């Protein structure tokens, strides 16, 4: 499905840039007045609020350039409007003087919402496993499954007669899980690697193989196979992370967070952090906060869909109080819904990025108390 | 039947002599001849005979990859070398040659808009055969052609986009509008082109409409620049005296837009900056002293009923400010000359691209585009247009859509798939019954030109094959499937999507 955004938004940063450009042009008008009378013409190309915001920003920029905004009759009248052209959205400042039409016309930067259709993805969740014990993370194998639970890693094989528990690696005594246990399980070649608070364990994916565990402070990988090798450090004796580190070192100035997701947008890398105050904050690669939402829960992940961009996956609440998973696309300064809501059977307890277009989801059925592992696939919907 | 305004040739290299011919050619030519690329309704290039292209950073060199498997109507393959030969038969501002199976365009000057240039109808690919015929690669080939009278277009079985749904199109030209309506109502014609003022009437009669975006400029055109400041003031007064809004409401039945600019608002985005409001006081102030009554003769195409009505209304409008206007019917005015001195013209916008559209309009009207125009900057294009209009050789009046009424048997998925900008995509229509159906086309300017197109139908609609224009089969396009209620299988252990773990456990069976 392709969603064409009829009245597309102009981002705050774009408005600021347009206001600066326009103020510069107005102040440089030949025979220009040092006072202008700004009015705005609404035509549906942008919202009234955006037009008001532009006028406010432009007034500030003009003042910086010593051009007064006034309603005096002697002031040069400038009518602001946005318009749609084939080439994209235009900001038009009509200058009312003389008989011939005069205008400053600036192309509005073509953000994803300005002229391109917003893509959407479909979400499909497939049940992988259920058990009574908590599931911290899991890895799908070609012929089986690895499940990380508090105190153990289980190897489950898919055989002709059904699913068989083939081996269990005992982690007791190694990890010091908080009351809200967390852990990460990844596959590296023929080995699995379990990331636990202050420890890292690894073993060959083979029944009976030896498990090696050692203290570690390198952090948990955010996305399997991510070239930036972004990692999260779990705070001591806590269920949240206190550091996000890439190959360039830790990102400074970040608040503690429950989960992090990374995606590459048109404007560069964007981090989403589920901070402890209930907000999800968005940061660019320079650790500058570029957006915020309070509509998402504490579980986050991202996925890359081939030929269909990168997506944030977040758990949101429905009106009925149930949890649902939804995909979001980053649109300059805010996330935009990119999928239908995928209702969850229970509450989410873990959400991790997986390879490619998949994420791993763990839910708990509050009636039965059982945990379920789901593999959620994102596919381009157009 | 009128003899004027008939399409004598369809080849890309042919030069129509009238605006009517030009407009009809724009609609029909893509049925037979294709270029390397086309522009979609957003003005963005899309593949035709080229499937990919890229340019150097300075836009001086472009590479186009040729569509594999495409064939000319005579069965000969479309290759890069053949296309290069075809492209070099016309005068080019670039060098074109083949390199490693690709078509390479090179120029000393940057060519940032080359795809739009190549999408122009006169850049469509045609080649002569040994028998002296001209063949293209479009979905139809020319079966018969009687210049100015009739033609038969036959479905091209080997078209790269799939065979058209209909077998053939019979085209009859130069039929009066009354006959078209009669034929439509009797089922002898399935689509007729109708004047915009007939749109409401057509809808009320229960016919479906194919209506383009405003694609035609109606304007008053002066044969020469103003001879003096006084003459310039007179023209300005004339422009200010016209009540476009009233004409739009009454004569045009609210179809189209009042225009103060050459390019329509939907293309340029700045059209509203050009004033279209009547200002009688200002008009009077520009006129000479009382007692002198300026007079103009305004020509209009004799067969164009709408033009006549508008010319008469203009005469009334300007009379109110003290100008006398005498409408004069003119038989088939050619594109490149204006007789009398002022002419009510209708010029089609050939292509959905700012520069090419403006260049086309200017070229047809003998106007010269400012040379120092940065076509990538909307403000620069606006200034170029303002410059063109500065001396009031042209008074834009309206941008009008082009409309067709469709008979009951013609089927298509969405009207905008068939006709939104100039090409008329008859390859994507089908007819309900296994009988011949016909389509009649009037000229864009109303009453003079009729083309009658008859379809021989191959597929009834209920078994329309999967081709361009048929519904996509991907259900994800229409809905978002959820696997939200997967349940336990095999004792409640697993159900995976697809065959990742269990080949018997597919998503659909899990739901």
C-alpha cells in the first residue's frame, strides 16, 4: 500500500532554514524597505500552525537583520504561502509593489513526507516457542532453536517426531540477574554467545559442548552484524542500560535507558532510546536530541527491510489496554506510523533486533503466566 | 464534416500545422511510437525503451540501458545501435553513440534535463522499413492510414509491455460533434472527445468521463509586440477588463482554471501570482482620452464553438471599459502565424515538465525564452515566465482540461490510468463484448475534429489477462496480514512462518 500524504508536514528544522533564507533575501531586496508587513495566505498546502510558525521564525530572523515587522502603511507588504508544484513544495513570498508580479520562491526541502509517498510495511509474527519459564532471548537455527532463560541456554531440535530438548547449558552461578532478568543471545558462526549482566558466555551449538563464561564489560550488541558494533552496557544490579558505545566510543550525555534501537534514515543515523521517564528520545549520531515521544513502551528494536528502508519497532498500547507492535519510519524530526498494529497475546517482556527484516519478540500471557517467543517479519507493503 | 484539423501523419518527426493536429498527435502518438523514457503524471521519468539511466556528476554524459527483448513492429529487435541510428536522424544538441551496449549521450553543456527532453513526443523512436513504411515499438502498429480521414491501429502482439487488450483501433477523423454524440448514443462509438463546456451535460446523460488535468492554454495572442507605450497600455487595459471568473462559471461550467500565467498552477506552483482579477477602474485609467474608442479584431477558429462563445463574451467585457472587440472566425489558423492581429488561441501543453512545457508553449507562439534561466530554480522559471508575459503579446485566459465521454462497453480500471496527461492509454482499455466497438475523438478545441476508433476485442473483461493495468495480485498491497493468532501445533510447541523449521507449518495454516 502506498500512502500519499496530501497535506504534508514541513519539519521544524526546515521551517527554520526557510525562514533564514527568506529573511536574507528580503533584507537584500533592492530598494527594499526596512519594515515589512507580513501576512500569510492559507491554501491547504501546509497546516495553519506551520504557516504561523514560519511567520514567527521569519519575524525573528528579520529582526536579526534589522528589518522591522510592522503594519504601517509604508511597510512593504509580503504575503507568505506554500504551494504545490510538480517539482515539489514551494514557499512563496509574494512582494506587493508595482504592477508586475514579484516573488521570492524557495523550494521546500523534499523530506520524505513532502513529495514522496510514505512507504509502509506489513508485520507478520510467527510463534516459535512457549514455555513456563521466562524467555530472555532466542535464536532460530536452521533445524532448531536456542532459548536463553534465567540460568540456562536450551538447545531444542526440530525432528521428525517433533521438538526435542537436546541440551541445556547451565548458567547458574555465572550471572547476577536483576529482579527483571535480561539477557541477549546471538549466533556467531557455529557458536552462540550469551550476554548477561557483567558476564559473557559462549559455546558451540552442539549438544555437550563446553560453555565458557568470563566477566565482560564490553556491552551487548544492539543489532546482530551491525558494522558500527553498537553496544549497550547494563547498569550494575539494574535492568536498564547506562551507556551506548559505538566504534567511535561512548555517545556522551545520554540518559539511562531500557532499550535502544538504531536506524539509518535519509538524514543519517538515528538512535531511539527508551528512557526511564517513560519517554522515547531520539538522537542523531552526535548525541543531539532530535525528537521525543511518550507513546511508546520500554521495548524497542529496529529492522532493515530490503528495498524498503529501516524501521523502528515499538510496543504501543491500544485503546483497549492491550499491547501491540507497530513499525515506525523516521521523518526528519518525528517517527511516523508505517504499519498496522500487530496485537500481542499478552504483554511484551523483550524485543530485540534480529538479522535483516526480523525482530525477536517475547510476550507473557497474563492469564496462564507462560512466555512465548515470536519471530516478527517486516515486509514492504507496496 | 470539416476538412480542417485533420491528422495527416503520426510519425514523431512530422510537424503538425495546427494546434488541433498537435494535440491529437500528443494523445495518439505514444500508442504507436515510444521514446527511451516517458514522464509520469508527477513529471518524473519512467522507463520505456530504456530501463535504466545515469549521468555523470556534471550532467554532460548520460548512459541509457536498453530494454532487453523489445521489438519494432516489423519484428526487428530494439538494440542500442539501432536506437542510436534513430536518435541521430533528428537535430540534436548532443552527441549520441553506443558504448558497450548502452546508449551514451554527450554534450559540452550540462544536460540535467535530458530524460525530460527524451520524453518529448518528437524524440519517440521510429524507423523506416525496407518497404517504405515507418515502424515504432508501441503497443499498436499502424494498419491503415488515410491522411486526415481514417486509420486503423492494430494490436502489436510482441509489445514488451504485453499485448493490448483490444485487437485494433479504427480511427475516423473530421466528424462533426453532432455525429459523435449520435454514434455514442447508438453504440457506434465508445469514446468521443467533448468540449469542456459539455462536461456537465455529458455527466447528466449518464456517461463516464475521462478528464485530464488542465492541459491546454487558452489565451489572446497578439501577432506582434506592442508598437508603442500607448499600445502596451491598451493591451494591459484589455487584460484587466476580462472577467475570467464569469466566463469560467457560465461558459466553461467551472471546468478548468482562470489563468494569468502560461503554465498551469499544478505544474508551476506559482500560477496564482499572476493576477486574473478583473479591474475595470484600472483598465479605464490605462485607456486614451475619452472620445477615442480602441478597436481590435479577435480571430478564433471558425469551427470552435467554445472559442466563439468566449470571444463574444470578451467583446462584452471589454466594451464595458470602452474597448471594441470584433470576433472574427478564421478557418484553421496555422500554429506559426496569426491573422488577424489578435487571435484567441488554444495551445496544448505537450509534456509534464516545467521547462519543456514552457519551451513548447513559447515555441508554438513564436516567443523567445530568456536565455539565462536556471530551470532547476522555481523562482528563475517564474521570472522567465514573467519576462515572456511582460510585453503583453499574450494574455492568458484559462487552463482547460481535455475531456472524453466513454460509452457503456468500454472498461478500464481507473479513468486516471487511461487519461490524465497527454497520452491516451488506449492499450489499457478493453471492451465488454466480443464485438467491434468504436471510439470517437473530437479535437481538443471542440467541434472540428473527430476521430472514430473502433476496437476489435480479444478478451472479454472477466478474463482480462494479467498485463499492465490489471490489478496487482499482491494482496499485501491492499491489506496488512497479521499472524497474530498463531496457535500451538504438535503439542503446543511450535509454529513458524514458512518452512523455516517446519515445512508443514505455513503462516496461513497458523492463523
